[in-house]
C-alpha cells in the first residue's frame, strides 16, 4: 500500500469515528457525486439544497460547511445557491493512484443544530496518460542458434490511468522472426513476450530493430513505444565461400616471375574468427606448386616460375578457403597460358644440291627444307620467300616441306653463284623472322666456243726480217671455266693450197703468238692470209677461227734497174741527133724500174757527166734527154753522157747508165710505124704516158705492157738507126710484180717474165710463162 493511500485511510478512520460519535445525527445513505478528473475549476457538481431538502436560507443559517476527509477543499459551496462547485482541478492518479474507484469522502456539516450529511465524490478516470515503457531502448542479444519457440519476456509499460485507460494490449512491428504474446501477470497486469517464430540468421540479419507498442483502452486509445534492439549472436554456421566457382584467367607465357595471376576472394558470413578466411592450394601437383604460389591472407596468386606455352598450355589449380572454425570452401583457377610469339620460325635444310650444272632442265630440285614454328595460332603460321630476282622458285610440298627448284636453265657464264636467302616469317605480332642463306654454285658445261678478240687481224712487218721474229699475237677467250675454257691455237689449212704457209709462219699453241719462220721478201710476197683456229679442251671441244692478214712492208732493198739503154751489151745503143735539131730536141729517154714499191721505187734522173757539158740536159722526173741548145758545126760528133738513176728509199739506191750520142747531118729519120697496140696514146706522147703509168704501178698488167712496148719501140728506133746494132740481153726481167689490191685482200698473184731479143732484125718480144691463166697472151 502506497503512503498516500495509508494517509487517506487514516483520515477516513478519523471521520468514521467522528461519524459514529454522533450516530443519530448522520443520514444513513451518503450522497454520491461523481466528477471527471481534470474538470475545470468552478464546474458544477451538485446542489445541496436539492439533496438535503433544506432551503438555501436554512443552510446558510445553520452554518453549512463542506469538509473532506483529508480536509482538502476540493469543493466549495456557493452560499447563495447551495451549488457545490469544483474548487480545484482533480487529478485522479494523484488522488487515488491505482485505487479504483477513486472516492473522496466528505461531509456536509450543519453546525446549528449539528447535522451531518455523508457524501462521496467519485473521481472518474479520464485517459490522460499514455502507456510508457521505462526503457525507451531495449537491447536483446540472442544467439542465432536459438531454437524457434523460445520466448523472451519484456518489461511491461506503465499507464497511470486505470481501468480500461490502463495498458490493454501490446503490438510489435511486423517482422519475420518474432511475434508478440501478451501475457497476464499475477496482479492482473499484462506484459509482453517476444516469441521466436523462425530461426535467426546473423549472416542474413545481424540485428533487428522492433517497435514494441503498448496500447491503452482509452477512446481513442493512446500508445507508447519502445525500440527493441535485437543483436543476433554469431555461431560458425557458415563456411567460406568463393566469389566464383571457377576463376578463368589468361596469362601470357612471357609473364615475369612474381607477376600477379589472379586474386581470389572468399567470404565467410560469420563474424570474428569464424569469419576469418585463409587461402591455400588443395590437392595440387608439384608442377603447380613449382609454378604458382598463393598468399594465405590476400588470396593473390603469383607466378613462381616462368610459363611456357609450348610445354603446358593450361593449369587447373584447386584452391580452398578455410575459416577459423575449420570450415572451408573450394574453388578452382583455370589458368590458360596465352601463347606469345616467342619462337622464331626454324628452317631445317634436308638436302642441298650444289653445284648444279648449267643448262640443266627447269624445275630441277636444288634444295629441300622444312619449316617449323613452335608457337600456336598465327604465331605459328609462316610464310616463306626468297628474293624475287633469282631464277629459282619455292614450291610448297608435303606438310611444311618446301623445295627450291630452278626456274629456267641457268647460265654459268652470266652468273656462276647465287646467294639465296630463304626468309620465313610468322604471322604473329610482332612478326618473327628467320633467314637462312644458301649458296648455289653453277658448274660449267662446255657451251661456249673460244672467241677471238677480232675476226680479222692485220699484221704488218717489215721484209727481210730475221727468222723466228714475233710478228703479232692472236687471242681468243672462252667464257667457260676450267678445261672448257683452256684455249689452244693452231694454224688452219690455207684456202690457197699453194701457199707454203707452213714455211712462213708458226703459232704458239698456248698463247697465240705468231712467228715468221723465215725472212720475208716484199718483192716476192706482199701479203698473205692465214687462218688460225682456237679450240677449247672441253668434251666435245668447241672451236672458232679468225683470219690473220700479214702485210709485208717494203724495204728499199732493190736498186733502180735501167731498162734502156741497155748497158752490158757488146753493141751499145747509140742515139742519132741531127745537127739541125732545135733546142729541146728529144734525144732519148732513160727508162729504169725499181723492184721496190712506193717511195722506194720512186726514181729520179740526173746527168752526172757529159763530153760537152751544157749541150744535153736530163729531165729529173722522166729521164728524158734533150738538147739544151742549137747544135753547131763545131760540136763534136760523138758524145758520152753518164746519167744517174736514184730511188727515193732510205737510204737511196742508185744505178748509172752511159748514153752514146752521135751528131749527124740532116734531119732525123722518120719513126717506124707504131705497133697497133695503143697507137693513139703513143701519138700524143707515148713515152711520158706509159712511164707515168708504170711509176704509178696502177696495174702490173699495164706496167708490163708499157715496159715491153717502150723497150721494143726504143730498140726498134735505135736498131734501125744503127743498122740493127741494138743488143738486148736475154734473161729474166728482174723482180716479181705482185699486185696488192686496194681492198687489202689477197687477190690473184702472178708473175711474168719478159725477154727482149735483139739481132734478129724483126725485133721481137714475147711474154714467157704467163702466170694468170685467164689472161690471153699478147
Ligand atoms: C490486442 O491487439 C491485437 C492487435 O491489434 C488484437 O488482435 C487483439 O485482439 C488485442 N487484444 C485485446 C485483448 O484487445
Ligand atoms: C655470296 O656471298 C658470299 C659471301 O658473303 C660473297 O662473297 C659472294 O660475293 C656472294 N655472291 C653473290 C653472287 O652475291
Ligand atoms: C644472309 O644474307 C643476307 C644478304 O647477304 C645478309 O644480310 C644476312 O645477314 C645473311 N644472314 C645470315 C644468317 O647469314
């Protein structure tokens, strides 16, 4: 019992005692009034006049008073109306606390005469208080292992109101775990209990915040709330779990040691040590242990050794994560080693044929080789090539085998060696390339004949050479090699079988030097041609030939020879000159020839000595002897003239001739009729014409004709004058005349002999042994 309650009971006991003292003065039934608490001051409660049956005047006269048991003036009596009015606001909870009904007893006392009226003021509860939890925040720790059905008792809420204005019901914010059970306590109050409906899962919901509401029964009901904070306590009910069942990673094979492969991660929903995870390999091979390492805390997997795609392309690594309670989870890492283009292509030569003979048939296999690249995919795909400017082709054959074949016949003479670079590159990034150099040599076949440096060689030498003189060299080269290029020289049979070549020249078989075998005589042979051959030593041998034309150069080795007048005869020619001849009378003409040619045969004439100087003159160029002045009776009859004939050689050679002249009276004899040959020319000035022709050596034929003619004519004249005393020596005309045509080629050569005969009176001449068969004798 509350202290206040005790106090009011004491008051009540005093009042009761007081009431029993004057028992006869007290009405048996108390008046009963009721009032709601918290009503405003002055509110009307009751009218005493009506309940007592007394008038207002009586009441006032009899000294009416209102006395509550606790002497507190809750009510006041209006003296005029007898109304009981509320003197103060009444708080039921303060007056009665939980006692119900809350009755304030009082007496209406009339003093004179003394009379008591008992009265009760029933103070009615109004819902002026809200249910209130003592703790606004309730912490509840519940293990997640707690079984459903377990209940948790909560403190009840307080409501100062009573009756149905007190706490009537509790509600809980909706949640999946707890429901509320409202229990009645022994003292009739209600208290709430949380009933676990479904297992807690810390990992799902580590804490719950529930609103517990207490409701009173007022109208409207009032409520108060508290927050129930439920912490779910952990148990090791979760194994670590990896984020992924399988980790797939690709690692380039050239990744350095220590590089990160992957970082794995497992989570454990549990807390604390139960949630602490450590990583490790699980049932892995030594290969993996050698290659990878796992960090127990971070879950990082690093390379411990280098990878090699060509050895192992993938690894499957089983891993586990273990928590502090020895629960574990599993996963696997699938490591794909990614090929990096780290292997250059390889070339493996299987066979190489070198040297290969030139002129071999096309598509001849020179080399066989195979390619290999240990990388995969494009890194291992290859393209193969050689230089494009080579007469070779690459032919792909079986698998990775290639053949190198010739593309057309080879010619050793244009290229004897080929450096072939076989280039293989793969298609990786970056491209790797390998080169292999092979040298193919081409062996010789005797397919080239020796070739002379000139088709025709013209050699000049001077006549009268010493025997075995080196007169020149021919040279032939052979583009082949070795014995196929070894050249030997030889003289070939002459076209003219009569030419005694073998006795003229010889050739050095090794070096092509030509030698004159004997002393050459220009006057006998002005030029000749030899054919030389060059042959190689191939099998079969090839050969070629060239023409060597040897021109013999003239030497001044012949002195002029006087044809007329003849010198050695027993009867020398005598020229007759009439004393009446005018100055410039042609006495005679000295005719001479020179076996040499050119300058060496260019003759000049000179009067060396005369019986009577100044009477005759000799023309230097044509040998004409003419009178220099008129003759007189005083001039001697006989004259001797010495004429020198000199050639133009170096040194010059000369001959002299003695002329005999006889001065006669009268005119000269008329000439004999001319022979019909060349009569017209003779009339003009036959001597000069023919001598010029002779000197020019235009043609030996003309020369010989002219000489013969001149000789014959002069002799006839002289013979007629002296009565046939002209003596012509018999014998061969000195020297041979050989024609060299302007073109320089050897044409016909011929010789003639001429004989002048005298003393027969008919003065005949004739050709002996014409050497050119086609020429009719004249
Ligand atoms: C308490 O409140 C709940 C929910 O509002 C209701 O279902 C239940 O009937 C109430 N209990 C009483 C005794 O009024
Ligand atoms: C081939 O290579 C060799 C060596 O490098 C070199 O001496 C030779 O001249 C080359 N031949 C050709 C035809 O390039
Ligand atoms: C192959 O020959 C080429 C061209 O002569 C040269 O550049 C290269 O270095 C050579 N390669 C080898 C591997 O000898």
